[in-house]
């Protein structure tokens, strides 16, 4: 391999970086020129494997099974009546270890070496993997603000499309180049894989035993939830993402099955100006508590029927606090400790079926259940999309002018894009950019500069090479931070160089290792 590829192998083999799914020992062999095919024992479960296991437990026929996925399916339990997945944005293992004692509820139950994030370790890549059970190289959303120019131009004839910078996590799918909603014919132009919930709905027409689905978050109504959820009769106005996830917005029409298959519930979100103040963490916990209440109420209602359910609860915390405050702020500790307590209380409530049904006004529905403490048949999975690191002013790096000269788009940013920077070169300047990068001690020491082909060949975007339709969004190079240093735009430097920020997106252990907390009816406290 090239010098930078060998450096990548060395950093992973010594645990200075964490691969999305391959163990350090595999790269130790590669570093010693022992080239072998990847075996099952070389692999660790990834967030994509978890998504596939969840889909399978909901009744979707899943391709590409492996032993890691089969183990996750067994842990979640396809025969369990209710499944709850709680995704706490940014709450990686390092955040749990930093803010919770070892005796805490979440740390006691966390299998801390079980699960890794996708790369880039960022929310749009992870949530699209969760929705599709596909790797970022396949689903088409490997990050924020992805540059694309559809079609091909001819002389004196504008037959292609305009250059766009796609952002999917916004009220509407946005072109961040002009800060206006992106123009596209269907969601298939944006998301290059279909959500597994569409398969569930298609199969539902023939098999009425599929799980009822409930999606709870603060962003129902935005484009991204619309894409993967769709719109039920009682939903808020759907967003692009939710419509995509359940098949709306394309030619597929699941109108007969969607209302009976899924429901949505919206919780409030904390305002930015309260972050860092007690009212910020207090409000975040109040809204999280409300989400848990909605999840339990939905399950209580299902207990009155024969329904089996899947409930997905997403909270933007502690990520939202950490982006504004860094990972060490006291309000982050207050929030993480409070979330731990709320999740423990939820699990306790599920342990008293009669009490839970009574609390939600559900009449006694099962005369054969006489014990007041009989547990509701529920598996709860708590996880995160990625971890977090603090980026101090001294860690913020602005690209020098001689690098900018070689680029037509630098996809960088303080909150994460600058930790896995996609660099789109001007035509013919790739070699010059690489030479200039090597000449900069700061850039060369703090970042791995890999071609996209080098990154893909080493499995960073998944086991398969990126789809041809995904490849243009990745640019020519990816600059991967090997420290806390992060590439920022000049405007971001001016705005943020006086205080700490939180970020993620690279391959540090703190960003890549995420919790797998699986609570099943047999779990003990």
C-alpha cells in the first residue's frame, strides 16, 4: 500500500484508530505483510449489523446475514412481543464512562466492546444506515452537505443539473450551496437505497402478523423522517425523510397499509439559547421523559390487543449539548446522568405489567396473568449513532491557501465534517494537492490523506466498494483526523476560536465505539 495506507494500518493495529468492523489483529497481519482474506473472527458488529438485526426482528427478510447479525437477532429476540430501540445521539461509550459511575444502570448493562459506529461516524450516515440496513458506501448519504452535479453537460447546452450540496437532516432536504430546498424528482435521487420499512409494508399486505411501528422524535415533519416513516393519518405534516422511509413521495403507494402499520409521536426539542444553562438540561430531560411516556403508552395500548410492536425513540441529546459545550461541561454530566435514571425508570415500569396498564387506563386484558409484577414481554435496546470528542480552539485548523488553490469543494466543518473532510480537487491537481499536504507538518501529522479508492479498499465505507452513484459525492480524497484537530472554515474559526466545541466523524475510539445495551425480560438489575 501507499505510505498513507500503511500508516492507516499501523494506527488501527495499535488501537490509535478504530475500524468500523475489522479488529486490530487483522491490520497487524497486514502491517507484517501477511495478507489474508477477511474471516468472520476478524470482524466486530457494526451499527449496520444492528440495523439489519432490528429489521429481521420486525419481520423483514434480510439478505447478507453473518454470524454477528445472527447473534444480534438472538439477543433482541424476534419472538419478543415488543421491541423498543432508544437512540441517544452522540452518547458513545466514552461519554458513558466519563459521566456515569461503573455501577450505573447503563454501564452495568452495556456490552462496551460489542458495537462500532459507521464511518464517517456522523448522524446522517448512521441514521440512513439504520433506516436501510446498508453501509454508507451503498445508501448514498456518507455525511453532511454532499457535493453532486447530476447529468453531463455538452458545449453550449446545459443538459446536466446544477451543483448541489445535499443536506438531509433539515426540515426539507436542502441544497446548502444556496440554502434552499433541493430540487429532485423523487427520493431515489437522494437516497440510493430503500428503507427496510418499505419492505415491511409490502410484506404486510400478505402477512398481517408484522409488527406495528411507532416512531418518536422531535423531528417528525422534517424531510428525513418523512422519507423513512411516511405519513399516517394522525402524523404531523411529513418530512422528506419520513416519507422516504415508508415509501411516500415515490410511485409506490402503501396508503392501504401505512395507517394500520405505523404511528408517529413528536416530542419537543430544547432551544439553542438554553444550552449550558440548567434549564437546557432540565428541558432536554423533560422532553426525553415525554418520549419514554409515549413509548410506554403505545405498548400499553398494544397489550389490550394481539399486536406486536416496534418502537423507535430518538433523542438529539447529549449530542446537541456537546456540540455547543464540548464533552466535559457539567450540564452534559447532568443530562447523561438524568437519561440514565429515566431509562432505568422505564425498565422498572416494564417490570410491572399490571401497574403500567393501570397507569395508562388500560383495563385488565389477560385473566391468566394474576401476578401484579409480571413483566411486559419487551426487549429494550439502547445505543448511539456515534461518540464525541472535544475540539478546543487550539485544535481548529484552517486550510492554507496553497491547499485551497487545488480544491473546488472542501467539505469541512467544526462539528464533524472537518474530521472526515471530503476534498474535491480541481481537475488534474490531485498529485499537487497530495505533495503540498505532505509538505505541511500540521496537516500531515494530524490527518491521514487517503484517496477515496484507498479508503474504500480498506473497508472504511463498508465491505463493498461504494456504488457508482455514491462515488461522486465523496470527492477525490478524505482527510481523516488522527487527533482532536479538526478542519474548519475561515468563518467558523472567526466564530468559534474562543471556546470549546464538540465534534465527531473520524475513527478515534471515542467516536467509533458505541453502546449496545440489550435489556430482555430475563435481564437482572
